[in-house]
């Protein structure tokens, strides 16, 4: 009798645990998302404008017919919408300049009325050049990873200890891992400012430092003999580095662990938009593996 009672109680408990729960998340305010940059590359530069997605995702709503321009002192750089809605390109090819501050302005009108957004970013100095890169087994602090290759650059760092660097790698001119900020690597000069990166002094005090890792178990990242490997090294604003770190540490599809509401932005007015506008300088180096 006692055993039967225990079984009955367990069955009741298990039945209670299967009660259907319905969750009806309330949609919050949809923001305008602005992503754009000015670099020291001679090219047409881009600003992308859309609205944030709903809780359930779907295709983003791109914003057309906006007035977009960037001012650099007395000069105005105009953007025109491309054939892709919401994608705006500079009218002419141009190269930004270090130590210049660029001011972005975006205006458009929709059913909710007139909208004005703005941002600014200063382009920092970058290194004078990358002397060379080496792709070899990933080793750092005496730890070696058998399934990864490290990309080791050699260059003279800037004297500014607050310089933030961002690196990406391309294999045969294709971005490793796709064109996403979450695959970029960030590091700060700090104690290495003013010395030769991965040179004898740096190796003596801290060891060689790989600025990117290639997963040799992933067919999209495996390097083969004869491949061209290119390292892109940007000098980026400090707060842009923080923005990338926010995105990299808060991404995923789990609704209970998704991207937080408060990923930082430099798009104003405050609390009305998300995204980032940045000015960055670039150095590149390629080798045949």
C-alpha cells in the first residue's frame, strides 16, 4: 500500500511538471540602427541604416531616402543611396586622414515624423607599416594548441599606450569566419607601446603574441600551401573597441541569454538609436603560406 501511494504521488508530480506554459513576450520599441565608417583607405565609404528587428527576428526593415553626410571641418562628404535599399555610399572615392574628427549626420522622414541622428569619431594614428607576418603553430604563455595556427605580425608599435588595435585575417581575399565583428580580435598597446611587436625585447618579457588564430579543424579556416594569407590591422577608437566587445560577449540565439538592450553606441540622440559610426586607419600585410 505504501509503495502504491509513493508511485501515485510521483505520477501526480510528473503530470504537474508537464503543464503547458505560454509566454507572450511584449514587443519593445524598435530603434533605428546606423552602422558606418570612414577609413584611410581610398575607396567609397559606407553607412547602413535600418530598424532593429522584432523579438522573433525576420528581415530587417531598411530605411531609404535619407539625407546622409559627414563633415570634416569645413568639408562635407555626401552619401547617396546605392541600389541596395538602406546602403549609402560616398559619391566619390576618398581616403580619411588620421587626427581628423568626422561628424555624421542622418536625416529622414517617415510616418512617425522627422528624424535626425548624429555621431562623431576621431581617426587615430596607426603603425607605419607591418614588416612581415608568420603563420605557425599557436603558442602563447607556453600553451600550444594542436588544432590552431597563430598569425604573428612584426611591426613597430605606436608610442600611445591607449592605442586599440583590431585584427582580421583573410585567406585568398576571403574573410575568415565571414564578415562579422565577432570574429575580429582586439588588443591594446599598454605596456608594449613604443616597442617592436614580437621583437626580442617583447619576447623576453612576455613571449610572442599571436593576434589571430586559425582553426585547422574548420574547413573554412584551414590554410593550405600556396594560399595567400592577409592580416588587416586597424587602429580604432577606444569606445568602438568597447562596442565590439559588447557584441562579441553577448551574442547567441537563446532568448534567455540574448544580446542585452544596453550595448553601447555613439549614435545620438541618446536612447533613440543603436549601432556605431567610427573612423579607423588600416595597415595590411600578405604572405604566401
